[in-house]
C-alpha cells in the first residue's frame, strides 16, 4: 500500500535564526519560486509573521501560518528547550512527529533542534543513532561528510549505519547513482586505525555497497574529492568541519590582504576579478547551507543562524530533495539489505 503523502512537505520554523522572521520569509519567497507545487507549514508568532508573509506574494501562496507565541533563544540549553512546548521550533517538530509534515527546517538553536528532534520525532527503528551530515566543496565536486558532531563516540555499527545513510543522502540530494564511500582514518593502509574503523571497513567491503566502498581515506581526501561520501565519528567530523571553515576564512583574508597591499596588487585584482568572482561563487557558503540530522522518522534540516535569504532557500532545497526522493525509504532499504545478508557487528569498546 502506498504511503499517504503528508499535507505539508515541510514545517518551517519562522522564528529561528539571527534575523528571523524576515530572512526566513525572504528565503521562502525564493523557495516558493523553485517549488511552486509544495505546501509549507510556517510556524511562528502570528503578530510578527503575518504582515511580512502577506507582503511576499509567492511565499504566501504556498504557506499556511500556524501561531506559536514562544521563541527558543540561541543560548537556551537543550534541556530547557524541551520544556518550552509553545515554541515555534517545538510546534514545527510536533507537526513532523504527528505526520502533518514530512520534514522541518529551522535556523534556530542547534542543540535544541537536535534534542527536540531525537526525543519528539525519534530515530528510525533500524538506526542506533542519528548523524549530522552536510555537503561541502571539493576539487571534484560536492562531497558529503558525516557525522559532524551528533555523536562524539561511535562504534563500528554506528559507522556502518552512517555509511548507509551517507549513500542514501548522496543519491537523494546530489543525484549520484553509485556514490563512492570512504572511511576517514589516520592512514589509507588496511592495518591503520583502531578496532572500530577496521571492523566497520570489513563489514562495508562485504555489504551491498561494497563496490562503492573505497576503504580508508585521510583528511586531505575530503577537499580532494577522493570519494563522494566521507564517514567518521562526530568528534573527528566536527574538528574537520571547523578546520575547513577556518582554512576558507584564512584564504579569503589573505587574498584580501594581497590584493589591497599596493597599487600594482590592486591592478592585478582588476585583471583577475572574473576568475576570483567564479571562485567566490564556487566557495560561497550559502551554497552549502543546511546541515541534516539523518536517521530520524522525518527530515530535519538545520540552517545556519546567520545566513541570508539565499542560504535559507538552499536549506529548503536540501530538505525538499530529501522528501521528494524518499530519503528515509532509501535508508530503510539499505539497512534491510545489510540485515538480509546476515551482517553482525560487535560494538567496540567506547
């Protein structure tokens, strides 16, 4: 029997983010142009949102507004956020848990979103732990990296599940038919790493995605694009993510210093400007906005709190791709194939 399509594709937290609700509404105006057939449940303080929504005609046509008087601040602890039942974030997540919407997008408090999603929406029955995933640039195109901080400690089972989820994500969002997968390690040799990664690698080689598994990869392989999906634990993934963000900022700052250091340098900038504009567009962080908490009974996308309308619209695009292409069904299929093959994973010592 075909699953009934929820009345709303996504629930949108109108009050999350540094410049909410205006940036959220501007982002939805762009998203409505890209997804004119979709329906969004916009959740927020009606007194603050209704007027702005009415002024954005495309967004108003695809959005239904639901009043939620409370807002979860950026510094509120996750445990405290669980108790604020009338918040825009909680009401939006409740809509997913209740089957009204297939997913949720919020630019609000990351810790609160993760805690609420895990407790209210809950993980898929086959998943031990959800993972935080994101897309980043590489020399060969976009690359998926997970986990980025949802699980500081992981065992072999978690890493295998992350690989299956990363495979499904790359297929749904990047449109790849057979995405290649690498397991982040301290070296590419088979004997490198601890029992967790070696056990996970052994299972992946013998699994239904074994042909896509490229073995161990190292830190430089992330930006080299050696594989389409990079799998690691949340501690290592978060360090890699923040290091990459810092390197990009350093590069931008150094280029600015170089091209403003002298008159000849400024003339050189004018000559190089077309190429630098292409580089800026390629490295634009708004193109990669939207971290995804995967492994839940619904789609959960976290937009950066300081993004602009274009960045928020991209987060909506990511969520829509996951909903449209049956992301969770792909995960269930991958895990069922592991189970059918008789895969057994003994958790490593944490």
